[in-house]
C-alpha cells in the first residue's frame, strides 16, 4: 500500500516510479479522489462543529424562554444530523474507492533496481561453481524419476488432475531430507527462528502481503474468506500484523517448511511435464522484519543464506537482479537465484528474495517504536530458502549417473540414513 501523503508531497516521483514499472501515471486520479475525500471531511467537521454549537444554544434559548429560537435551532440540529449521516456514508464510499485503487498499485522500484521491460533485461550479478560436464546425454528429472519407479504423475492425475505428483520410496525420503537440511542450516547457522504456521489464512492475511485483491485467480480458495497459502511468506509476515514492535526486537528472522498451493492460472502450456510448476509443492521460506534503515543490508544477507544451500549441495547457480518490468507486485527490489539443470540445458529459478520496504507493512499496519517513541512502519523481506521440489529436480539432473541412478549429495547423506545412491523402487 502506498502512503497517500508521499503522493501528495511528490506526485512526479510517484508517477516516475510507476513509469519505471511500465505502468501509466496515476497521481492525478489518486489526488483527485483524495481531494474530494478531504473536502468532504472538512465539510463534515464544520457541520459537526455547528451541530455542537447549535445544541448548546438550544439550552440557552430555552433558558431565555425563546421558544421560537429554540425550535429553529432544534430544526437546524436535526438537519445537520441528517447531513452528517449522509456525509459519513459518502465518506465510506469515497474512502473505499481510494483504498481499492491504492491496493491495486504495485510497489515502486528501488533506485538501484535495473530498468527493463522483461526477464531479458535482468542483470546477472554472479555465478558459483562450474557447469557440470557429463560424458553422456543428461536426462530430465521426470524421465529419471519415472524410470526409477519413484515419481508417478499418472497416479497423481487420476486423483487430483494435472500439475501434481506422487513421490515414493527414496524420492519421498529425499524430499523430506532436503527440507530438514534447509531448516537445520537456516536455524542452526543463520539464526532464523523456525515456525509452524497455518496453511489456511483469511482474506486479510492475503491482502497484507499483496496477493489480494489483484491475484485471486492465482490462488486456491478453500471457502469464502479462506485461502490456501501460496507460500509461507503469507503467515510468517502476518505474524506482525497490527503489532508495534520494539526496535530492540528487530530484526525478526523467521523460517518455515510448508506445503504451498498455486493455481498457476497464467502458466497454461508452460512446464506441463515434471515438477517445475506444480499446484502443490513444498518450500522452505525465509522472512525478515527489520527497521527501515536495515532492510537493504538484510536483503543481501537473506540472498546469501539462500545461496549457501546450493553451495553446500554443490550445485552450479547464478544470481540475477530482476529488472523493474519483471519484479513481483509487492517488491521494490528482487534477486533471483537460478540453478543449472543439465537435463533442460538451462538455468531455472529456485529462489526469489525480495525487499518489500514498507509496502506490506502499511497493508498490515505493522510498526516499530524506536528510542524517540515515534511509531514507524517496519520493512518486510521474503525469500525461498529454497523451493524443495525444484531443489530435488536440480539434484536428480545434476547427480544422475549414466545407468539412471542418482548419487546423493554429501550434505544430504546423514538425512538419508547414510544412503549414498538412489537406485530405484524400494
């Protein structure tokens, strides 16, 4: 949500920020609605002041036996009461219209976010490791998983439809191992607090992190007013909803390993095979709540935490800065981490780490109080630490052997009961 005062103070900067995201200028529309609302509020205040004054004068008129004057004042008070009631209803309508408009406008990009229109304008920042070389043609993860008898898309489709999978045996255990490894790393090494949040949230929680109202078609609605979470970012960030935190409590660093649910409404025809784009998947999420002046530093730290997972799994990856035209709705700056998939012969996104500034905090009314005692909106950040299914895809494709077996990364062997290889159905 945007600060209406900042739009009043510098409408040109607001429109310039929208232009960087490829959006049309909106300050004129916003300020026109804002001026209408403020003018109405002024009239209501004046009417209420006159009503209070006239009410006092009624008593004075009656004390002077001025019945005609008292009657005129009573009629005026009654008229003012009706005027105020009508004005308050008009105020609700105008305020709702302005709030609805502001709620659909994306966050403004940070000054150092690269300009661009699409993913082709993203900027690569760094790479880690070497691209793996194999002396045989690498297979894609779904061919490997199905040949092992441990990945069943047909069974999933019979019960749930497309974009679901049934994992069995060692692959089911591998998924659990990956998630536990990530949680242990983020809590034990990086100091994140593990949280087990609800996977079902109300409208207000989805609104707070920016999924509603604009992206309802990308979500799974459980029943009116309730939604399945698309990521643990939603419940973790909403832990500070309507709270005022002490500055010494910050930063809050939270992590959760949850199922996630996405309708993938805009993904028709994309990644129709395999586990890249699923309706249900598991993810380890990272969320930070910081003081405003600390969020840039925290963004770099969070991205490094996500990168460390891939380093310990010895996977080749690159980190890119998303351009203004490719960022998510709530972000002001985003880094994507893309892992190399030999079977696809391409880099694919495995983590997205975003600094949302105070955009989500305003929607949630999440604030902090410093030494001066003045409440300020916190800054919120979120990132995948990592997507568990895509990490499994990366392991299968990078650690595959020519005979179709899969070597287990050294970091995961303790989580796999000492097993060093996945050979097939057991």
